[in-house]
């Protein structure tokens, strides 16, 4: 009996019991759709969280947070920087120094309370530092300001205003005090005041700084970049005034050191090598590994629960195939009488059960994609209506990777075949004479 004839026989018998077959396919479709949709929530949340972790931070980035006391000085110095740059597969090593002295920034009659940092521009450029406008500093008194620096400026109202006089209840600068000039800050002059205590007075020293560049906006909307990047020469001047020493010791310690590897694959090896040398390191890869482990367990649990629905559907397939064997007893007897091999008979019933599983799985997958699309489209509306919150950017609660669909279809067919295995085996054991007399 040819395979084409076997399928013709299967379709003919399925048409005789359309209602029962339809209900069996429907049960399989629901089970498959339930499995995919349930698992897709785990995949969707996993994808969103990984996106949040890696956004605005390079996956090739390794942060250095000092080293163990036992290895000597715990701070990171130029000696350490040189060691980092010699490591194979390291693209760049950025380093920054923070200004600890009491300072104040003025722009005309506006003030700003912001952070000051010294950066190494050649390594920053290698690491991908970008400007919104302007250029990199070339002289000691030239600086770059953060993208949100303008938003941190407020109008001077008296010598020592209280926070309540400057900020509203939301922590924002009051509208009447905000910097209103819409012109670019490029080429404008900042006045940096450094203070030191002399008796009961705060004595200031002024340094003029020229803005030559504005940093590009952070990728995350909630990150505020309002700092100022100054030169090492300006930092030495600040330290000299603040300490009162004529020749203060040059600060060679770096508070923010970041290594950038050539590729993500190298991050783990570089991190482990630095840990072995006594450095405290952190990389996004470490965080991703932990998140992946948690979501792997979650997705396994969701798939396991969804598989139960498929197993319930298998009861319907088993019932359908058992009834098919009973109803086709005489047909089976005839096939045996004309020389039909038991393996062929068994194969026909297994093909029928797998055919039901395949149709149900495909229909279930299509329904799952429809549900997933609908959930993602309706999520912003539901959040607004039920929780009265606005979504700042779209979030895919449900995500169906192709391999999930393929896995579910294969699993559905496997369950269907296993469900039809016993009825198919029963069909091969039917006695020919009893079958022809319809005694069974």
C-alpha cells in the first residue's frame, strides 16, 4: 500500500467522524496555544530585562572598583592602567578622577551644582564617547559639559538659597528660575569657583572655562548627564588652592576605571584574570548570566505547565484513535485478508494520530501568535486604564521565538503519536475472521 493511498484512507475515515476529529484537533490546538502563550511571557520578560541591562552600557564593558588590600595600595593608579592596557583583546581603558573640593559653577547670572571629572579623552574616544555638538578640548581651560547641563542651571536669587527656594515638590528647578536662553552653550564661558575655609569665611578662587563640546544624550531617558569634564591642569589648580600647599602631591588615583574588550566573548576571560590578580571587577555579562539562569528556570516551569495542557489533549487523541480502531474493525479485517502487513496497519493509525497532532499544533501556533500580538498591542491601554500609568516606551510582554513554535509543534506530534500507539498496536492484533464477522 503506497503512502499516498494510506493518506487517502486516513482522510476518508476522518471525514466520517468530523465532529469527533474536530473536537480532538480543537483540544490539541488549545493545548499548543496555551503552551506557546504561557512560555512567551517568560521569553518576553527575559528579552525586556536583558534589553534594559544592556541599554546604555556596552556588553564589552568591565568596571574596576579597586583591588584587595593585601596587594598593597587598594586604589587604581597609572601603574594599574598600564597593566590593563597590556591585556590581550582590550580595546580601551577609560579612567576618570572626581573633584572632591567645594565648587560652584556660574554662567552669567545662573548657577549650577554639578559634578566635576577629569577624563582621558584618547581612551574615551576609543571606547565610543560621542558629542552632540562641538569638539574635544585642546587647551587646559576648555571643557565638555553633559547633555543635561543646561537643565541644571538656575537663576541666582541670593547668596545661600535653600533647596525649597530652588526646587519644586517634584525635585525640579522652579519654572521661573530655569535657564531660559535657547542658544547653544558652545563657546560660552563658565566661571568655576573653588572654596576653602579661612576662619569663619569661605574664600573663593575663580577659574574661567570655555565650553567647546556637549556630550551626546544617554540612551536611557531617566539618566541625567549634567557633569563637566575638566583637564588635569585645572584639577591640579583646584587641589593646590584647596590644600593651601605650593606644590601639592599630584593625585594619580582614579575613581572610575572601565575596560572595554574587543568582543563580548573576551569579557569573561578578562574579568576572571583580573579577579585572580586581586581586582574587584564587574561586567554586564555577570549580571546577564544571573538573569539568564533565573529566566531559564522560569521558562522551564512555564513550558512544563503548558505541557500538561498538551497531555490533557492527548486523552482526546487516545479516545479518538481507540474509537477509530473499533469502528474500522471490518476494514482492518479486509486489509489483513488481502495481505495487508500488520506494520502497514499500525503505520496508518500512527499517521492518522500524528496528522491530527500536526493540524492541531499548526492551528494552535497561529492562535498563539494572534494572542501574543493582541496582548502587546493592548498592554499600553490596559496599563493606562487599570493602573493610571503611561508607558514611556513599548514593552513586549509576550515574545515568541521561532524555536519555541517549532519545539511545540514537534512536542504536539510526539504526544499525538504516543497517544495513538496503543490503539494502533491493538489494530494489528485483530483476528481476521472475527473482524469479518464483526464479532469485535
